[in-house]
């Protein structure tokens, strides 16, 4: 299927770069259209379900707002586990034919000081800024890059989610 335009439900450079890096390999002719859209979930989504819904809402809103053939949404959140608070992230890819691809995971345990800030209502990026003394880390290496000391990055995590979300587009016969 020819895809001329892919809408990215964010203007965050990390999300845009991850989307373009993976999707341009499959759709080299596509124009990428970053657009700020609402996730219609909390600023700091809690749990997989809410985070996944935010990704889907972003993908759908971006596709409709731009009249693109495909939309992609990436959403990061947190979840409480038996080991403490962890990150979670989800990708949703939708197209005008009604196909939906979902990929997720990207979990890393957060320091207790960061988890406490989040429980008090602070967004993860802001909490990481406070921890490190840096500014706007969510549009750079993110919590993953900081906590792994650069061994991984937020962009690499999002790229993996995008690859997984592409399954119904790569194997359409199995996802009828």
C-alpha cells in the first residue's frame, strides 16, 4: 500500500526522530507531519491501559487532523509494580483502512525519589529534570538514557515499540 503522508501525534523531537527513522525504511516516499494533538489521558498516564489509550488517541487524532493515510502515536507512562514504580510506553499506528498496530513495553524501575514526585503529581520528565539538575530531559535522552547512563535511550526504546506496532502492517494476512 502506498503511503504518501504519515502523521506523528507529537512535536517532541525524540518521538518524531524515532518515527521517521523506522517508518522511512518502509515508506521512503512518505512525508512526515508532526502535529501536537491531545492524548485525552492524564499528562502522566498511570498504567498500561491508560498509556496505551493515549498512544491510540494521539495516532487517530493526528491522522484525522492532517488527512494523512497513517497516524502514529507514542505515549509514555508509569506503573506501580511489586518492585516499585516503573516506566511503561506504548505505540499505536493506525491507517485509513482501519488497521491498528500496537506495541509496548520499555519498562525500567524508577528511583524512589522520582517515584515519590510522580505520586505527588509531578510528570516524569520534570521529576527527572529535578533529579539531574538538567532541563527538558524528556526531549533528549529521557529517563531511560539517564538511568542506563547512556546504554540505551528514549529514542531507541520508542523505535523498538514502533517495530512491534508494525506487525499488522507487515503481516496483514494474519491480522484480518
